[in-house]
């Protein structure tokens, strides 16, 4: 039984003749204990693998787009799922500033402040979706490893359709809280799967823009929310928040149909031994006239064989050996998003309101912020593609820290019109520049860092670290801004400037540059324990297998 299992795990759906099976039973070994027949099999496709890897390295960005036009399209479709989480996160954040919502669910806090959502419920509503997503990301890893990226994501989309019903018909804050936890479950699947799928279906030169699309769609979700809530801000009945809730139903079903038609990640198929299916998937992702499909599959086989063990992937493996470092990089990149300006961006409307701007002006500025974020994410494609991930991340974080401290200073000089306008302007600039540097670069880092074998699990745990850090910080952020709490306004810049500086220092010492590296090279550099600052100048020979 054991020899039959090995043959099947290596060849998948390929036919194996009796001679190969017999040879497997009478295996010989060299002086180092390696299986000579296994080494011969690897040699059979290594030459093809080398050719495919060299071809990807030699592609320019435009050439890569022409060679893989459908890969770009399907990465776009998968990234679209992030709109659902973005939309609802910003929706709940905007609801706490929406007059009709505050009048129905808030308390009267005097003539100056009018109706407000209490600090406790404000924080609870903002963390409820994240609590559900925290559960969802842990479900995503095993589910995706078993049934693939497509079917796991389709399952999440169908669940989301049902859970929106609970949100729409909720008539109390506790029920809204529960509905958001339920909606968070599929969000966890989307956010864990999207960066992994996008990074796996495109060639090396397109990994940056393909994964950075996630940040672009996050911005698009906030634009839609900003436009909808701006339109319904003057409305003082339930439709002001019921209609924005119902708009969520626009997305799941069409996306589920498209993903049903999408190809599965060929890397996932190779991991499962389904080489013929992987070849078909590569053919659907790229232009057959420009690709050598057998060579591309051979390149994937080479990497998978380097990582292969007889064990099923498990969460325990993420924290063993060199995979611990890789997991910590992914977790750090995710967690740092909340520590370098993201919470100001996510609470932009409420931040502007607490800075002293009128409600209509706050909603308008929130919409402008989201639109600028969308534009700046697209600019980041160019920067990250040509300058690298580490470079953009470090310089972007440094600029953000300076601006956050400036925000704190501006919030400390009094309540004049000049200081109010300065705080609002800095809040807008920080929210926008965050999407030019640290945010989009972190998505590329997340998509590239983990091993292929453990990728669904690593992206899930990484996103879990995001929520674990974000949930208490949402309570802190709400307290800092809320007039019934700390009422700090712009002075919160001191807090986030301090945490941003910590993230910058850690990234300087531990974040490697993975620009232009194949997954084989990334595996080897981690196994060699090359220091992060040495990656850029370290050469990995195309023949190396470690």
C-alpha cells in the first residue's frame, strides 16, 4: 500500500506503467541516502523547469500581460471579493456618523453633540465583523487546502448572501452585532484566499500589481460606501441605512458565477498531483502561442517537490524551522497595517467629524479620500514593480510616521479654524499616502513570502494576526476620538506615530526584498537564512535545488 501511495502522490492523474511501479518497489539509494529513481524523475523535468523560470525572469511587464491576459482578468475577479469586506467595514464606520442611524440607535448627548452612538456600541459594531473574519480565516486554510481556492470562495459568497438578510432585518444593536459576526465568516475566506490565488496565477513580473489590486478594491468598496452614505446622509428615516445594507446583495451571486468559470490555481493542482488539470489551467490563464505549458508545469513541479513531505499541511508547521520566520513576516505585514495609519483611513468620516468639520463636509471629504486612495494604489503598481517591496514599504512607513507626528502637533495647538483645517488635511494626506506605500506593498509581501505548500494556511494565520491587533485597537481608536471618551482628535497622531515607528524599525531589520524572485529562489534564500538586508545582492543559481 505504501509504494502505491507514493506513486499516486507523485504523478497524480498521469499514467504509470508496470515497469515504473516495479522500479519503485526495488528502489536504490546513493551514499547520501537519496532515492536514485526519485532523482532521475526530477532530472527528467528539471531542464524544462529551468527554461520556464528563465522565461519568466526575462519577461517585461507588458510582455507578461500579453502572455497571461486571462490570469490578469481572473486576478481582477478574485480581488473583487474584497469589496464585500471593505464595503461593510466602512459602512459600519460611517453608520456611527449617520444622523438617521444615530437617532434610532443612539443616546441624546446634549444640544452640542445631539444623538451619538455610545463608545461601547460604536466599538462593538466596528469589531463585530472582524471577530467573524477572525474565525473565517482559520476555516479558510483547511477548506482551501482541501477543495481549492475557487470552491472555498464560492462557498463564502453563498453564505454571505444569507447573512446579509440578518443584517437587513435587524432592529436592534445586539442583532446588528450578531449579523456582522456572521458576515465576517465569509470575509475571512475572501481575505485569506485572494492574495494567495492572485500571486499564484500570474508570472513573476505581475505578482505586485495582481496582489496590489486587493488594496485598490478595498478603496473601491469605501468609495461606494462613501457615495451611498453621502447621498443618504440628509435622510432621517430607516431607508438611510437599510438601502446601503441591501446594496451588498449586488456582489455575491455574479462573482460566484464568474468564479465557477474561473480556472483553479495551477500551483494548487500540482500540489494535489493533478498535473493534467494544472496544464489545462495554465493554458486558460496564458496565451498558448506565447507559453510552453509543459515547461511551466515542470517549473511548478520542481518547487513543489522541493517543499514536499508526506504530511498534510498543518498550522503547527507554520511555526517550525524556517517557516516560523516566513509566517512572522506575513503576520507582521498584516498587523502593521493597523499600526501605520490604517485606522485613521478606515474611520476617515468619523475622524473628520471629530476634528470639527460639519457632517456633510466630513462625508464629502471621506468620499474624496477614498477616490484618491484608488488613484494612489494604481500609482503604487509602478513603484512596487520597479523599486521593490522593501524599498516602498520602508520609505512609505517613514513618511507616514512623520505625518502622524505632525498630525499630533496640529491637534495640540488649539481649536482655531486653521488648526481644524490642518488636522483634516493631514488626516486626508495620511489616509491617501498609506495606500501608496505600506498598504499595497504589504499585500505583495503577504502573497510572496509563504511556501507554496503552506500558503493557504499562512495567509489565513497572517490575516488572523491583523484582526487580533485590530480588534483592541478599534476600541482604543474609538475611545481616542469619541467625545464621550478621550476626545483627542488630531492628538491621536502621537499614538499611531509611535506604533508606526516601531513597525518601521522591525521591518528594516527583518523584511527581505523579494522583487524579481521566483518561488524557488525565495524558498532557497529562506532555507539559507540569508539576512533580510542581504537578499537584494544574493545570487541564486538557476540550477540550485535545496
